[in-house]
């Protein structure tokens, strides 16, 4: 089998600015085990020094982790201060960054060390993982590479963040099997993987080098409540997540929204329907990017449809543009309910005071964005749309999974809409989150000022990392109302 060669320095890996479109650079890497990370950071700095997988400190020196651990995390921990104290006082471990992912890695590393073994086996891998579930609160879907030994994947006990696994005949070794874990099934399918199954809440899978996967229910499921915002916006439509087709769920949202509109709008005549375009446009960029065709709007009752309404800044500008074209009236409809609360599990929406629905009734929100009417899909309607989108497996995929594996989620994490979070929220966490956001804003402001003044081009300034690659208007990182950062830069992609 090919040798395993984990990266020990940043310049041995594929750097963010060196985009590997055809996979050529990836194929040049030696070894048969690997993990990657495409997600933005939601806690801590957004600089490249904290880009995952976590394998070293911001200065790229090896982390003090045993057994060559390297970890990628999708999610957000909500008891970070408690974990910092535990690692400092009890585990005597120094944390090098503000990232909660480094906390999770160190908790697991400490648990492995406490086993007192120079070499661990697969049973030890699962045993140490129990400590992670006991100590870490929040949402997490993780992959861990144990150098020269294998790959571990595990998911929080509520299943808030997604994780799935698939297999295919090996492309490089005759008679062998390749295994692949990812957040979305489409990543696996596009690379020819099949027998795709969701890793269940509280479940882990370990793939030892040269062996078949071992599944273990490490802790009992607390619930099966994936984040419903994945279906509303984040996931690709061709993904099946926790047994639910994202595409079908969005079709169902439209059906449920139509029912809601009949209830609210009575027999009001709609002359034109338009889907709100990419909301990644900043307010000052809307009029440069969008040019409405006046004859399509003039003298008509216009219905604008969007998946969600967060801050409302871009929506307000688009509504104004439609009215300037002579629209008789503008009705704005959202495929999700009012977003009134913070998202604490890995999607950095905004502080509550910045949300369009914060402290406002529906008619007041309509006035705020300049619309004549505003219609939200109800929370019950949104959940029903997702429940009714269960993807039924057939043929070989059905034969390859057990009845338990094909169970689809029936309940969802909806705290962003109703303020009821499945994990509960530790006292003081919201204040901590606001503080982190404010620090992030200050960092971005300083970096932007340096960039505009030309100072950012200096390679002697380690605090500033720029991305020289192309910028594409696709993906959630380009929405102004959902603050998501590209890990390759301190400057959000939509602000470059």
C-alpha cells in the first residue's frame, strides 16, 4: 500500500490561494489517508493561520497532540470557557488560538493520553471519544486522522451538523475499497461513491488503514435534530441529508408557502413573480449588479420570493428598485419563518439587534424593507416541508443499509426561529458570542484599512493574509446578511 505522509508544515499542503480545480496537486500528495476542510470559521479568528485541519499552532509548529492527530471540525462549541479552564487546570494544556476546534482536538488528545498507552487500538479510539461527548457541548461533525493508523469520523449526540460516509472500488489499488466521509452526499456521488449512509447522532466510525469501517454508538442519541437551516439555504439541492432530499424539501417549502399566501393574501391578484437574486451583494453594490427590466414591473403587483430574510439590507434595496420601475405594489415572501434569534451551532447570522425581525411585528418588518406586504412561511410549515421530503432508497443502496441506517430525521434544530435550542445554552454564552463578533469586526476593520492603504501587500506583515485567487459569486460566504468568512482572508469574500 502507498505510504502515509501527513503534512508537518503549511508549505507541504495545498494552500487556500492555490486552487486545485482539476485535482492535479491533490494527486501529487503521497499517502492513502487524508482529511480536508472547506468550511469557514465561526468562532475565533478567520485568518489562514487558523484554517483547518488543525495540525499545528498559528506558527505552524506541531501541536502537543499524541499519535499524530489531525482534526477537521464542522460546528460550534458553546461551553468554550469551561473547556479552556479544564484544559488549563486539569489537563495542563496550552491553547494557541481562539478556535473552539483546537479545544475539541485537545480534549480528545488528552483523553487518549490518559489511557497510558504508547500505541492505541481501535477500541481505545472509541473509549477516548466518550470524554469528548462528556465534555463538549454544542454541535460538531468531525474527522480525525491518526497518522499511519486510520481515519475517525464522529457526530454530536443531537445530529445537528451533518456527516455521511460512502465507498467505492479503489481507483489506485486493485481489490481494495476507498472510503470517504463528507458533510453532503453530493460530494461522494460526484466522485463515484455509493452505499452512502448518514453517521447517526452520537455515532462514530473508524477506518483503520487497510480495513473495513467499524461503527460504534459511542453515546446514546439525545435527539435526532439536524439544523433546519441546512435545508433552507446552506446545503446543495442535489444533496440528501439525514434521509431528506434537499431539493424536494425546497419544493415542498414552495408548496407550503403557497398555502400560506392563500391564507394571508386572500384573492389579491399577482401580476409578476420574481426570485430575489444572490443576496451576497452589498447594499452599495446592488444597483451596479442588478438592473431590473422596467416593463416587467411597471403597473404590476409584484411578488418577490426569497429563502430567508435576515438583516434585510439587500432586500430593502431590491424592493426600492422594483418600486422605482413603477410597480403598483410589492409583496415580499420568505420560505422560512422570522429569524429572531442567534444561530449558535456554526452559522454566524448576526447579533439579534441587527436582525430585521428583532423587536418588530410582521407589518413593521414590511415597512422596514419597503414592501407593501410581507408573508413568512410558518415554522410548522417549514418542518412539514422537510419531513415530507424523505428520500426512499432503492436497489443496491437499500440492500446495503439496515433499517436503522435509513431512518430520516423527523424533528429539527430551530432555535434561530423560536429561541429553543436543543442543547440548552450555558449562562453568559450569548454575551461571549457578542464579544467574539465585536472583536472580529474590529479585526476586519483594521485589515480592510491596511489593505486599502496598501500595507497588506507587505509579506512582512503576518497579521494580514490576502487571497489572490478568483472570487466567484456562489455559496453562502457571499451573502451580506449571513456573515461568513473565507478562511483564506481576514476580509470576508463579499467585502473584497
